[in-house]
C-alpha cells in the first residue's frame, strides 16, 4: 500500500518535469561556465551525486547556494531548467546541484537519520558538498543558502532545521515543514502530511526543529515559503504549518508584520525580527504544485541576499 501511495504521489511530483516547460531556461550561454560533476567530496552515506556550477567571474568570497531538485529529477535537469545558474553569473555566487541516485529520485526527508544533526543520509552528503566548496572555492561560510522545489523544498526545510550552523536562509517552493514527512518504517511517503492533515501548534512544530540539533544556540535561519492554493500533491495547509514552525523557531509572532501583493495572484506576508524579514510566505492563488515559473528565482535570490 505504501509503495502504491508513493507511486501515485510521484505521478503528481513527476509532473515537475513539466516545470521545465514552464520555467525559463536559465542555464548560461555556451560562452559561460559549465556544470561539472564532483566526486570524492566527503562523507556521502546515501550515494548522492554532486554537480557544481562556478561562474567565470565570482566574488572574492562567493556565497554558496544548494539547489535541490524535485522527485524524478536530477541535478543536471534542475540546472538546465531553472534560472539559478544565470543568476549566479550575474551576482557571482556558486551553485551546488545535489542529485539523488535512489530509484524514486526523491530526497530523504523522512528517516530519523535525515532529521538529526550529523545523523546520516542525504543531508550528510549535501553538507559534505558545501564543506568541499567552502574549502576548494574559498567560499564564505556565512553566506550558505538552500532552495528547492517539491522534494527539494522539503530538503530545504530539513537542511535549515538540522544544520542551522551551516545554512543561513532558504527558499522552499511547494514543500512541507521540517519533520512533517517523518516516518519510522522506511517509507519515503507520509500521506497524512502530504494531504495537509498534520496540524500542530507553533510550539510543537518549533520543538521538532530544536530537537534536531539540541545543543545549537546560534542564529536561526531565515525562511521564504511558496505554495499554491490548489496544490493537490503537497496540499496547501502545509504552507500555514510551515509559517507556524519557522516563526516559532525565530521566536516571533505568527501575525505578519506586512502584507502585500507583488503580483495580482500572490499574497506575500512578512514576519520581521527587528529590521530583518525573518520569515516570508508567498501564497499563489489558484497555483498548483508546479508553481515555480520564470522570475520567481529572482525573488528567492533577493530574499536570500545573493543579489547583494
């Protein structure tokens, strides 16, 4: 039964390759740098592949962005069909595209190991990729960020939750809160979470993050969350639950500091900590699971601070 649910769900997530038709082709021109596969980058218990994009011109201490693909996708496909590499050319940051090798091509966002700091599984491999780039490319450890779509959005939440010492901010497109997909039976799929039926208090959601790295007392990552109101794969209630979680982690109110409409069908709510936007939610009216279209990556890059 679990396998059948995963198979059905993946049909929805597999629509994500259609994102390729919706997204502007963001890969740089032939004269620009190219995507390179890196091997032997460090501990990698789940056999992820690492792909790296370093623009021809980078800042002296470049920022690092981890860009995580959707289920059935790959690092190279995500590189080719999103705008991040082109934006890296413009702003001089480095992009890591992790690539899943397990059959589902979904990131592990559900196992107890993945949801614990220095636990195991995919997050360990991704953090190894980051540390490799920090060392080999003289990158700035204070400017490491994550973004992703669907499964990659869920991984963005996992990375910020389990490794707040590594990731300073994230932008998650159509994901779920940290640990919402948690399972203990080896399954990759959590129907209760996917269907938007896992409802918790802000404190409960925040505690899940705090338990992932109980000794951590440093700054809390900033989070940008995107979701379509008509998402029938990872349903819309997950958007509000994620806002509860990350505002609680930051110790700020669930009442937005500001609300506006950058686009006619977008409602953006911002939750400030001091003078900084700590959490930002963008609700796409009538948006489906495949919400990421041309121009959204620029909003993500601006929120993360990569355009500065």
